[in-house]
C-alpha cells in the first residue's frame, strides 16, 4: 500500500464519510499466526481503512502517535503513578 493511499485513508472526515464504505469492527478476525507484517496486511485487508471503521452504529476514527513508545510503556508509566 502506498503512502499516498494511507494518507488518504488517514484524512477521511468522519462527519462526511460514506458509512457504506466502512467495515464493522466485530467482523474483523485477527490472525494469531504468521509474521507481524502478514498479520498487519491481513488486518488492513479486512478493515479496509485502519483509521476509520464502524463500531455498531458509531463511526470511529483513530490516529497514531509518531513515537517509539508502545502502549505497554504508557500503561507502565500510568500505573506507576496511580
């Protein structure tokens, strides 16, 4: 997938997106086998747009931080401070 295509998906406006083009989150099945790249490619193939999808009747748009910190790092930091 090209960078231009990913940027196009990332820039979808959730207020005007055509809901019929979005995939229901519950219909995506994550693979537990295969390389990380294969599993990511399969996820993107199923979800079609990793930045915007449906969860029931709700349009969900997500973004990713440009950082090397993992979600696990964030959880560790959070729970140490609780």
